[in-house]
């Protein structure tokens, strides 16, 4: 059994690779790139990038793939789903950071939002994902951002400057877009609209948490965890502290979890 | 080849039991079986002084077979069923418990003689409750036979509405109370003799068995409508016999008002013989209710939302015993869900429903 | 005078009284359901491409199934579902002036249909390809089963084209309005289903409805439903139920001798096929399966399938689940186990008792969410979970089938209290979300294997 494992998380937006030394228990290198239209090729490139960063060779490592494109690649040794990976990754991070055990994970991804409920040992007790519709996912932000002509990364900052509360009623991304257009027509401030979009996502997430039951501690990861506004709104809404990954970039958590296999 | 399967084994068994007991009880004497041979307890002799009424009646020109205090026979009780003492010629058992009670009160029999019989009744009734009605009682068998005749003719059955069912239950209580009251009246010396002799042993006077069994036993009795008191009771017994005859359309009509059954039904709930229903396995198909001869909704409603909300308990096996249940176990025999309905004796499972 | 005498006699005789009152009701109920004064004029055209696509989808299902070693007897069921054998048989039957009667849902008493010498065919459709044509008439936001069924009729596919009559119970809103629309294309009778299923008023209403149906069927087919015929058909269907029950129980075994897709395939062949042949073949299949039971192993997760109906060829979710390594060992689908599970057990063979037994069987044990209360369904699920040793529950939801969706919350809570894992799959007949479903199901199975 090789100790060096590369976890490849081929998501709908970005492909992430983490190379992990299982015996030493440390992350050797990581790389990310947007997935594009050819996930297999992208995965190969990102993996090479990560290997180059850690000056490693492909022969020494095992490859575990996860995410949407987990079955696209033909050079993997094992396939796991992102839910299992995410739980593993978070459990590892929490243990390393010496935090209290996490029982609920919010993984806000590009196309899917997952709420995972863990038991005491870090095993998955229950999980929910959004259905086919994009409500409450990163996609929602992306759609609205592109409609407003704002990059996804800048949305959080904009939202924090909001002064007036706007409620977006539609949960569907397509309908919400229409709603935003009418809000613009009403001369509402962009900041307020963006904040409204954020609270809409948070509401959706909170509903999903309710399904599995909210239990302490709550951990927030996935690409969406980079958005500080959502994090703050969630804390405020759930009225408790929500942990973020500190030792590793939130979007690598799933890839790290895969590498722990 | 698979063995030929009996589709309804319990019902078959019950029919066999019914027929056997019917022959045994109604015609047992023909095979040399007399009550005296089987008696567990001594007979209670009627007080001698009442013998004089016999001759008095003779003087009045009455046939001695008219029920009344002119017929001071030794009496006792054995099985808690409805047989008849007018089965003198052919029957094995001659008395039902209601007759015994009525007679004891009428004669003011001392308690020390009565108690052993009551104890025997309780010993037989506690474990089985109204099982006697469903499996042993010859009157029950006659009603079932009438119903079978209707089935064979292909005529539709008639079911009773809730209101009528409830009023029947009321009649059964009324009947029981009036029988006891009339027996007391016949025992109290302060009442005039003409009244006392007419209400004496009122249970036998109005019982439909008085119409049925003597004819079966080949010893028909005279049904007198005179004087007035006898007339009332003979009319009543005629009505009850017609009522029993209605079990051609309505299953077990007499059982719904039978005072003996009422006594037994005290031991139906909380007795040793219980029926339980696993409410998870029950699919609420309604077969149990449809096949119940007494239309006991208990067997079905035990799963309904009305009861569930009231009880708010999560117990899975629910007791489905009912006052009127005669333990014919048809519900269990017909229930298609494996292990849904169970019969328990002393909380030990005896048998349960199975698919067929 | 004579009238009063008859009245008096009737009053005395409960049977006469009953027969009289039911007759009055029957005469009242026999009018047509729809006035049809404003007919609609759909313009859907038959498109050969659709049939091609349909065949492709079916072929794909079969390919996936053929990857496993399966009992020999299954080829018969595949043949009935995928070829036009049965359709041709029905055409012949039609030439002999037997009526073909289409039915929807699980509430139309097939005993009555067989007793008047007609042939019932269950029409609930699972074809994605026929959805698009139906959207000309029906709104987009309506359950795919309704759209698929209407589309199949608009295109005149197979069994739909053969039906002389369609009987639809008023279950969900979709079915209700489907009746009105279909009535423009083929005669439709609606069976009025009570919304509550208690033994008080609802049972009586439904019983009258069944009586009326008998009367109408006699008129429609010209064959009298005599007591003997009714008894024969009850016994025939009882036999079918017994065989089905045998097959159902075989799935308790670990590993189950048959997978969920094959089981549904068998059940759904029963929608269309000749009942005698189906009984005979299934009998044979059960014998075969019994001889090939394997010793207990620590095998794949055993799942219970519940929720909205899954109908051939829409085996998308089932394919994903069973390809991912789990087996569906029990189901609570109206298109599966619930279709054949309950027997008709008349108290006695009199007319009234038989009809009542039939009426009760179709109404009372139903777990359809169109009734006001869901406890029966939950009880059924819990008892199946126990009986079949279930590891997890798969809740299949068709988008825009609100009834199953509404019951989801309660059921999730009940299962959570009992620590039984459940996964909800929200989907429709289309193929576009296969990857998303795969992720969910694989994650669910990983979760089960780590428990």
C-alpha cells in the first residue's frame, strides 16, 4: 500500500487535487483549476501540476477520485463520492485543529449543496442534497453575479455593504434572475440586491439543515465557504458559531478527504 | 404433489366441535350419557314444601310441564352454555347458569350450596370467556346452521347498523336485570302467591330454548297463554324464538341479547384468553370486520386514528377483545397478513393468522 | 293496496329492502360522467421517431438487466413487455367482441371486469417519449405519469389504442382531469373515490360506486355478472394473488433470488398479460427461484423502495441503484407490490358479501397518498422494513407529484426516530439527471456500508 495518495475532486466548477502523505499525516501539495469541458484532461493537468509542486512522481502515489467527474478518469485507483470524502476531510481537519467534534457539515458547492450529519465517530449518519434545481447552490450566486456583471468573488464584499433588507422570494435560479431584473428596474441598490441573494441562499441552506437536524458543531466548507457574507449570515441565522477550515483552503476539503482513503 | 391444504382450519375445527357438543348435549342420553354420570358437584334439591304446589297446579288443570313452582326438580349447573332443562329425555346437560341463578334465588337456596356451582362457573368462564358461545353452545350452533342455510340458498345477509347493535346490547342488560328482579319477587313471601308463581323461573319461561330443545328432544311442552302472567312470558318466548330465527339473515341474533352470554362476557376482557393485533402488520383491509359474525368493530378499529389519538401510546400489539366477541376466531382464520392477529392464552401465543 | 302490501313485506324483509334501495342508487348513477359539450381538438401527430426512441430506451433497460445471470423464466415477461405479442392477442380478442377496458391506478376492481368477460389493461404509463406530445394539452408543471399516459393515447400507442373504455378513479388531481381530457378520445368512466377511507360513510359510498360499476359494466358488455361468474373471477384473481405472494416472500431470502427490477418487470407484465398465462409462468418462475436459492452471505445492501410509481420502461433510478451494488428487496409502490398484494376474501359466496369484499379490498388497505391520512402507509413501510430486513429506504419522488412529496416529511421523521436511513430521489422520467442521482445513491450506499 502506498502512503502517498492524491485525492482528485472533479467538481462542476473546479477540479481540485490534494496530495497527502498518510503516514506523516500532512498535505504535500495542492492544485486547482476550473473544470471546463473536458474533465479527464483537466484532472490530468491539475494532477501533474500538484505533483510538480511537490516534486513527486506518478508511480509513487495512489489516486482516489471523487466529485461529479469521478468516473471520467481512467487512471484512478479508487472512486468515492464527495459526501464520504467531505466527511472524512472535515473530520481530519477538526482533529488536527483540535476543535470539538463536528456533527453537521455544510458543503456549498458549485452545483450541489450537501448537508451532512455525522455521528460521534465521524461516520455519516444522514445527508441531504439539493434536488435537481440549483436553488441554494453556488450556481445560484454565479447566475445572479453574471446577470449583474459582478465576479463571484466580489459578491460577498458587496453584500456586506448593504443597508436595506431586500427579500428575494424565488428559490429557483431562473425565476430569481427575473426577480433581480425587476428589482434593478425599481432602482434598488445593487448592494441590497446582492445581500438579498445571499440571504436567499442561506434560507435555503437552513431549510436543508433542518431536514437532517442541526447539531453542534457546524462546519462550513466547499467553494461557497470562501464567501464571508454567507458565513456571517449563517452564523447569525443559526445563532451559533460555524467553523471554517483554517489549515486548508475550504474548497480543497473534499479532495483532501478523498486522499485520506 | 403438495398436500391438500385446509383453507380455514380453525373454522373447520370449530364446526366439528360445535356438532360434537350439539350431539353430546342434546342427544347424549341416547348414548347413555346422563348428567348424573358426569356431575362434578351434587345436585341441589328443591325444598320439599314446594311440592304441594305441584298438586295445586294439577288441580288447576295445568300440564306440569308449564314452567312454574310446581315442578320442584333437583337442579345444578355444569357448562356455562345455553342448553335446556326440558331436554329431559335425550339431553346430557339440562341447565344453563341463568336457570341455576334464577332457581337459587327463587328457592332462596343457602349460599353454601350455591357457592361451589358459582365457583365452577367462574373457573370455566375465566379462562375462556365467551369461547363457550362460539364453540360449544347448542343454541349458537342452531343459529349458525340457520345462517348456513341462507348461504346455501344464496340469499344476502343483513348487517346491523351501529344504533341497532347498541340497542341490542341494551336489551341484553335489561333482560338480565329483569330476570334477577323477577326471581327475587318470586322468592319474597310478602308478594301474593298468584304473582309469585307466575314470575317464577322467568328465564326459562321466556327463553327460546324452551321452544326449540323440547321438540328436538321429542318431549314437546305446552305453551300456555293463560293465565295472564304465563301469557306474557309465552308471548315473550315466542318473540325471542322468532328473533333467534332471524339469525337466518342476521348472524347470531340471539347471542347479541343472551343473558348467559352477558355473564360470560364479564370474563371476555381481561380474561386468560386474549386476542391481539399487531397494528404495524395490519393493512386495514377490513376482512376481519367483514367476517365477524357479531360485527365487532374492535377488531378493526383498534388501528383507526380515532383510537390512536386517544390512547397516544406506541404499543404495537393491541388487545382486540370485545364484550360481545364469541371467540370464533374467524377473524384470525381469514386474516391474510402473517402474524397480524394472534390468540394468546396466559400471554403465550397459541396461534396466529397466516397467508392462504 | 297491493303497493302497501309490498311495502309492508319489504319492511319486514331486510333483504328486499336493501335490494330495492341499491337499485334506486344504481339507476341514478348510470348517466355519463362528461357532457362533452366543449370538446378539445388536439393536433398531436404520430411520429415514428418517438417509437424509435421508445424502443431504444427499452433496449437499454434490457441490456442492463442482461448483464446478470437471471432465471430462464424471465424471458417470457420481457417478451410481453417489449414485443407486440400481447397487443396482437388483444386485437384478436377484440374481433371476438370481447371488450378491452383500460384502467388507471389500483382502485378499479378487476374481478368485475373479468366477470363480465372483458379484459382489463392497466394504462399508467412510464414512457418519457410520450410526454412531449401531451404538453400540447397539459401544462408543463404536472406529474410525468399523467403526461406520459395522455401522450401515449394521443399517439395511439399499443394498448391505449385498443381500449374500448377507460375507467379512472378520482385519486389525485392529475387523474381527475386526465379523465375529462381522455373522454374526448375514448369513452371514460370515473370512479368516485372517497377521500377518507373509514368504515363509516366512505365504505358505504364506495360500495355503492362498485355496485353501480357492476351495473354499468353489464350494460356496456352485454354480459350479466352472475354470482357464479363473480365467484369464478374472484377465485381466479385470488390465485394470482397467491402466486404473487409466493414470489414476494421469496425476496425475504438473503441474498434475494430476484432483483428489484425483475420483480417490477414481472408485476408490471401483469398489467397487460393474459391472467392465466401470467399465473402459470409465475408459478414456474417461483419453482425455479426456489431451487436456486443461494446460501446466506454478507451481501449487498437491501433496500426498500417507496414513493411515486415507477413504471416500465422508466427504470432509471432502479438501474442506478442496482448497478451501484444495492438490491431492492421490497417495495411499496402502487405499480409494484401494492398492485397484487391484497387478496379478496369474501365472508361467504353470496352476492352482497362478494361485492363488499371486492369493494373493501380496493379501498381500505390502499396506501395511496391521495387519502387524508398517511399512517397506513407508514405502518406498511415499517412492517416491510422488519419483514424484509431492510438496510435503507429509497424514497422515489416524481417531480410535481405533490401528494408523495407532502408525506415525505412525516415519513422521514418516523424513520429517523427508528434510525433507519432513507434517501430521497427527486426526479422525473427524463434522463438528464442521471449523474446527480448517481452521486446521491452512491453516497447513500457508502453511508450504509460504513454503518
